[in-house]
C-alpha cells in the first residue's frame, strides 16, 4: 500500500451521458453493467487498490442509484443471510465497505472543470486524484497507483496519456511534451480536440491535480460547448506550475461510448474464470 499524501479521489458523474441514450435517460451511465458490476465500481476498486481512502462523487439530477449502490442495503443483506447465500452476501458487503464516500451535487452540468471546482471545500488544499468513470483501465498495476508513483517523484500535476492513432487525436485533449523519463513527459502545451494535433498523446480520464487547479478553474471562462473545461484550466496552470504526463501501462476502454462499452464487456468477460470457456465457445461459433 502506498504511503503517498494523496488520499482523495474525485469522480465527476454529473454528465448526461448523451452518447448512450436512450439507456441513460433514467439510469445513470455510471450504473451500466460491465459483466456484473456497474462502470463506476471499476474506478472505485482501482482507487482503493491505489491506496486512496476517500471517494468524492459529484452527482446531479437522476443519479441517486449511485449513492444507493455504495450504501449498505440492510434488507438485502438480511435476506441473503437468511437464505444462507454467503458468497453473495460477502460480495454485497464488499461494495458498501469499499472506502469512505462523500457526495456533492452539481446543480447544472456546466462542464467537467466546474464539477471539479465544486469539490474545492472537500479537498482541503491537498493534491488529489480524479477518475472519469467511463475510462476503464485493465492493468496489472492499477493505473492510478502508477500515476501516484510519478506524482510522488515530481510533486506536481500528472495527466494520464495514451498513444492514439493520429486520425483519432482530434477527438481528445492532446499534449505536446518532452520526454523526461521512460513513459514520463513534461507537458509544454495542451489542446482540447485540436484540428492539428501536436502529437498522438491523448489525455485519458485519470488525473492527479494540485490545489492550484482551483484558482485556475475560477479564472476559466466557458469554452467548447459553453462548458468550463478542465483542459482550459490546465492551460492557465501551466504558466505557473509544471505539469507532467504519464503513459500508463494497461488496456483502456472508453465505456461511455457504445463500441468501447461492447469491447470492454467482451474483454472483461473473457477474463472471468466462470464465464471464459463457454463465452469463448459462443464467440467462436459466431463465425465472423
Ligand atoms: P463527458 O464528456 O463524457 O460527458 O464528461 P457525459 O455527459 O458524461 O457523456 P456524453 O459525452 O454526453 O455521452 C466527462 C466526465 O465529466 C462528468 C461526466 O459525468 C463524465 O464523468 N461531467 C461532465 C460532470 O460531472 N459534469 C458536467 O457538467 C460535465
């Protein structure tokens, strides 16, 4: 377990999830199941495995299922106990006992940057982690744990990046960086959804931010889509603080997108010992 000073993880989860309509009309995107766990649980488990102990979830309208999911369910636990379904009981208790949860509500979805800004009073002037729950990272060493090691060495902001095909870079925030160690870049510039990407290193949904991000977010004007963009605040921050990018080791799925969600389900199901053989047989039988 890490002895890093980073203990808090923010999960912005107040977006509308429009790429997944109509499924996300009444069900939060974060609660869509990947095999048998909601999307957000993968991120929370990664946070716990990275030594983080306090989870702050930014919720919004229609997101109460997230709070219910991480709460204890007395009636369900009693029923499983009575029916002697101890395996299931343990699984349910594990979910509610994962870590300490706090919730704050973003009244209007004014952007990712705004969702982070409203956690200012819960953060207390410490560096903290941010997880975008859509980005599922399957890795031997949890991706956030890898990033915490980089943070503890450079004591500054760390952005997760991944090489993407050049023709897809315009869909992401992209960095221009100078390599300073294996997998580590000093960020020289960053651009949200660039027409001419300065590299193929795309920013992925894991960040370690310093408290300096809050005054930068306060100065940030609404940008693309009328939203307060985190990338714009990072551009302000870079004039006063070093920012590093880290190319983590692991496979990443954008589960907030239909195709990415399907790929994640197939890959993660094939890793489950109880499903693997039968599911593989089924996939082979599709004769694609
Ligand atoms: P996305 O761009 O993925 O937006 O936000 P979204 O609304 O969830 O999904 P689409 O694009 O419409 O399908 C990135 C992250 O920031 C959060 C989202 O919940 C997601 O985790 N977010 C976005 C907020 O918490 N508040 C906002 O105002 C905007």
